[in-house]
C-alpha cells in the first residue's frame, strides 16, 4: 500500500465530495493527530484506518487503494461485504 498514492486519493475524493480535509478524521472516527501523521507520510495507513477513512468518504476501500485519483467511485448503494468478512462488534 503506497501511503503517498493513498493520501493523494483521500485529498482528491474529499475535494470531490466538497469536504474540508480537516473534517475527514472526525467523520471517520480516527484521531486528528494520526490522520495528519498518515497524510504527511510520517506513519503508514493500516487497513482499519483505510476502511474508516473510506467509509467516511462513502468510498469502497479497494477503489481508494487501486484506482487512479480520477477514477475513484462511490460503492453501489445496498452493496454489502462478502459473508464472513464483516467485523463483529
């Protein structure tokens, strides 16, 4: 997972959604300091972090990690995680 590419995606998707980047960590339920550290390249994003940020941006985490910034799309409404892959709790 490329932190630089991921952070560029986050910046672009937030812009496309009309969100201030400073609002993303609160919407995602992650600490602002950790969000800043990842965005500045001082820490690597974990899968949990990517999932939380993706959800706050109404975005499929796979799209965030694998597609160019210009091709990031929202997940289809009503889509669910495959059986057995959802976290409990």
